[in-house]
C-alpha cells in the first residue's frame, strides 16, 4: 500500500523487537525455516514466502512505533 498507493504506513511492534522482524530472527526465523521446508515442493509458495520476508523487512525499516511492554 505504501509503495503502490502512496498510503501512510505506521508499523507498530507489540511485544516484539523490531530488529527480530527486520532480520527475521527468533520466532520469525523459526517460522520461515518451517515455511522453507514446506516450500521445497512448491516454487510458487517459496516466492510468496520471499515476498513476506521482504515486506516484513521493509516495514521494520520504516520509522514507526515500538509499543513493547516492559515489566
């Protein structure tokens, strides 16, 4: 939406470190490893997963809001 429709995007990171999203570490790394195993049989699915990864990296690079709760 940001790139194609010039809409404002404000990423909010709730109880997650934005650098984990940007670098796909932690739970993101685990999930994408699982998707990659599933994608071995489908090139189309792997393209979709690569798109998700790129979108998450782009969103995490936008100056936004970090609403993690520390306690």
